[in-house]
C-alpha cells in the first residue's frame, strides 16, 4: 500500500521517465524504438513497470501516466519529423487495456497528435491479447478509428496470453511481437524453434510485420533472419536507454 501511495506523487515529482529501446531490421539498421516507462523511487531505487503498472491499473493512475507517456512519445516524434535522419523512425507505446478502454481514449490520442504535430503514421500502439479478448467489438471499432488516422497497431507478447487466431483475422493489426520467452532458448529448444518458425510464417502470410523480442545473441539474430523475420529488438542491439544516449551507446 505504501508503494501505491508513492505512485500518486511520482508523476508530479518527476520520478517517472521514459527510456527507449531500438528496433532494427535484418541489416541491423534502426527502424524505430519502443518507449518503456521507468520509475526511480527516492528510497527504493528503480521500480519495475511490471510491479507498478498493475497497481496503476487498479487505482486509475494508469490514465494520467499513460497520457504522459503518449504525450512524450508524440513530442519526440514531432522533433524527429524535422530531422531527415530520424524522420522515418517509429515509436511504439505500450497501451494498458484500462487506458485503451476509457471512453476518451480516441479523443486523447487525436488531440495529442494535433497539439504536437506528430506524424500519426510513426506512432505504433502496442496492445495485448487480453485487451483484444475483453470487448472485441468495441476494441475493434476503436482500433479502426485510430487506424483511419494512420496510427499502427502491434500485438505485444504474442503467444503468452489466450491467443486466438480469430483476432489476427478480425482486427486491424500491422505488427506481431513474438514474446521473448520463445526467443530465449530458440537455439536449443525444438518446441520454441517450432513455435517461432510457425509464428513467422503465419504473420508473413497475413501481411503482418514480425518483431522478435529479447534477441541477445548473434546466433539468435542469424537464426531469425534465416527464418524470415525482419524486425528485431533486444540487448544485442541496445538496452532501454534515455533519449539523450539512444544513438550514442553502440
Ligand atoms: O521495460 P520492462 O521489461 O521492465 O517492462 C516490463 C513490463 O512493463 C512490460 O510488460 C512492458 O510492456 C510494461 N511497460 C513498460 N512501459 C510501459 C508503459 O509505458 N505503459 C504500459 N501500460 N506498460 C508498460
Ligand atoms: O512486455 P513488453 O514486451 O513491452 O516488455 C519489454 C520488456 O523486455 C522490457 O522490460 C525490456 O526491458 C525487456 N527486454 C528488452 N530486451 C530484452 C532482452 O534482450 N532480454 C531481456 N531479458 N529482456 C529484454
Ligand atoms: Mn511492449
Ligand atoms: Na512484448
């Protein structure tokens, strides 16, 4: 309960920050970044979003926090749009189901894009299988409205939730992110290799971009390249990093 109380003040006290992790293509060239929230607590040090996001979802703080993350990402996209070397980069933002399903979500995203002048086609919203399950008809309609503005959607942590292939058919998805738990032992575990291989084939034949997460070794990168995956994210290419150091760390 103490941690929850502190979370109320975290935003005002500037304890939250946004780190970015690069996504690369098969040549290792950066195509975009994923925004990852970080909380530096004055006494506890770094608190993982895996700990505080569930609390924030329960007490509603995910709404102002999620808004703040989206605002920062849009401001960054607007800055990059002015610089030819960065203008094509995308920013992927994790969107909680609670945030996505609030009645004002479409309006909020639209007004942030308008205020910041961020190019909508560079914004990727990462949603999870649990969101798609919750209220498929309404979720689909929200996705279609946002997509008509050019915003793209990625299905995050693919394969770890209650995946139903019917979502892939009915929802306007652009990207599928293979969860890092399948990548970790890809080279030694035949089941993981079969799952990843099949997921890539499925995604490609549906016209979706596949992103492999948690790529840490050159050998995993080579295997994935050889099996038709064209986007990668993981420590091999870069750790989540403050924006100032993003393009200087490797
Ligand atoms: O960055 P890290 O691996 O510690 O993230 C842990 C979890 O927190 C991941 O599931 C990630 O999707 C989630 N997460 C990170 N940043 C955000 C954010 O800005 N919003 C939401 N809703 N989840 C986030
Ligand atoms: O659930 P989501 O995919 O949004 O969470 C991404 C999480 O994975 C972040 O917390 C990020 O810090 C972590 N991550 C990113 N790359 C790697 C990696 O190569 N190895 C491991 N173990 N974790 C990673
Ligand atoms: Mn994610
Ligand atoms: Na993920």
